[in-house]
């Protein structure tokens, strides 16, 4: 029995924009028709989208640093998931570092889940981590329901999450391949970074020079070698350079099981336009110039890069050093989970990328990466996670409208096109006072086993 019927003259279905009538029952899509003039079933609540609106599958963001517990004053589940839902995201995966403890064991995962209980406005799953002294804990992490594990090849910025050397990377790949799991890698090579000129104070371009594209390319080559030997499925996070795209493409062509992502800031911000003394633009690897940006867009269009996710990594103003503008010493991380869709849509139109293609990069693609077949699509059997998007409406990012914990973002004051007007999570309208988000677990092979716990309202 249809409980909710949504009519849209434009909807992103099966990678095209077309009319759609979406029938929802029990939180699941049970039928997708195309006759928007058909009479609704008796007893169904009916929602008619306006002519300027498009029905989208809820976005899936597989790269978010929530930081709770331990650094909740940086970001927490209540604020991060509220910001995500305002941006059309209905599922996110939380990264294992920046929280205390980091998610390096099944016990630490339990601590993380307890911190998230009844605080989430959207569905949340979790990455584990791989560091030199926890490799024997990886089977337990996968058994406990992480969707993959992440490692660094260079200093992560926090002492509790050290990097893997080549031997550690190979051993991690062997273990994860045996578990049928996924290894996500922050790929920058410490030797190349060590030979680069040092960052200097407020100088943004000096910071870019301190983390050159070769650092990314060399590190990805190390990951490719380990994946080729072990058969481990590997994923390169936040790809930032043409050199990185080239290595990934070459690996794919010879059958290495590798995928890769990039992020809105690499695709839309230009290093040559970033002022000195603006640490809100700092991230690692850095935002680069227009030529590198062109290569990233080409990598997406060609299928070398698979998805677009936020790498939302916020921090308080005092940690970002906004008072001094010291880019060299400031915490690196871009806060953007609320604005990824309009940021990307604003740029995509100038690049000749249509809305359906963009949404595929930000919904179905990330869901498929981590084994969430019921997420990121408008299809029979999928969860009724949906968003209403007005693609032709513009707005200016203002501090009072930012829902993540601190109103620090490189997009502040920027005019963007595309507004999320409404969303449903498993067919439920968003009620900020009644969080409906569920905690997701994987079955050990990356497939979601369903909800674990609900989320607690925390208005702070």
C-alpha cells in the first residue's frame, strides 16, 4: 500500500532527468512510475513538486570527519548531520581519526556508536583505521561493521593516528584482501614532502609548494604496487592533481582494483585566486591551480575518478588560526558538507556537466563504493531517501545559515546556484527536533546490514 506518493515533472532516475511518480511504503520505494497525471492510490499522502524543482536521490557522502567523541567542540554528530541534511545528504560515513579514541578497534567503534546514538539527522556508517600497531585488530573491526578502513602514508596531523610504511601498507593490504574489505588511503609520500620547500606563514602558494603533486603521485604508485601484489581493493581519497589522476588511470587500465574520489574544493577553487592569510582554504593535499582542476574534471568525465565527496573536516576558529592567518601552522581541513551540491552544480554548468551525471558522482557512486545498494538512487527496493532541489535558484552563503558547529568555510560569502528545499529519510520529512537517523553496519563484505540504533537530539 502506497503511504506517500511524490510527483515530480523532473527527477533523477536511472542516470537521466525524467518525470517520475515515486510510491513509498514502509520507508522504501515500492514503485517508480512516469505518468505524473495518474490519480493517487486511496489513502496516500501526495506531494507535488513545483515546476522549478527536481527530485533527487539523497546524496551519500562517504568522507566526513565528525570528530565526536573527544573533539566534539570541533564538530559533532548533531551538527554535522544537520548540516549534511540541509545540503541534501541523507547518508554519510564517518572517518576514523580526529575523534578520541580513533576508530582503531571494535571497542573504539562501540565508543563512537555510543556517542552517535540518537543524535543523527541522517543515516551514519563508519570507517575504521589502519595504523602500525592495530593490524591484528582489523578482522575485528570488519566483523563489527565498518565499511572499510583508512590509512595514511604520511603524518596525519594527529599523533594517535600514525602512518603506515611500505611494509605496513603491504601487510594491511594482505589482511584486508583476505577479509574482502576496502582500504582507503590518504596518499602523500613523506620523502617527497620532506624534500619540498617549507610552508611560510601566511603565504598560500608557499603552502601549495610544500605539498607538490609528485607527493601524491608517488604515494599512489606505492598503493598501486601493494594492491597489485595482494589483490586488495584500494580507494584513493581526495585526489588533487593531474599526476595523481594519471597514475590512477594507468592502474585501472591494467586491472588493479582501485577507485578514487575528489572533492568540491579541488574542483571549484583555484590556488591562484586564494589570498594569503586565509587558512579557511587550507587542506592536505592542497587546493591547486586551474590546470590541475581541469585534469580532475577530465578524470571524472573519463571515469578515472569515480565519485565526489566532501572531506568535511572542520575545526574551531582558534585552531584554524583565523586571527593570525598563519596558513603554515593552521589546521588543514575544509568545512563544506552543507554546500557540496550547490558548489558543484554552480561549477558543473560551466563545465557542460548535466545534473544527472553530477548526482551520480555524489549519490549512487559513493553508495556503490561502500556497498550500500539501497542508498543513493530512486529505484524500487531502495530506501526512500530523497531531496527536493531547485537548480535555478541562487543564494549567498551566510554565517547565520551554516549548520555545522563553527561558521568557518571557504564558501562564506560566495554566491551559489541550487537550493535544497526539502528532504525525506526513509519517507519521513525532516523534523530537526526528532532525529530519525540510524547507525549502519556492514556485513563484513561492505554490504549494509541495516539500522542499529537511533539518534538523541542535541541542539547544541
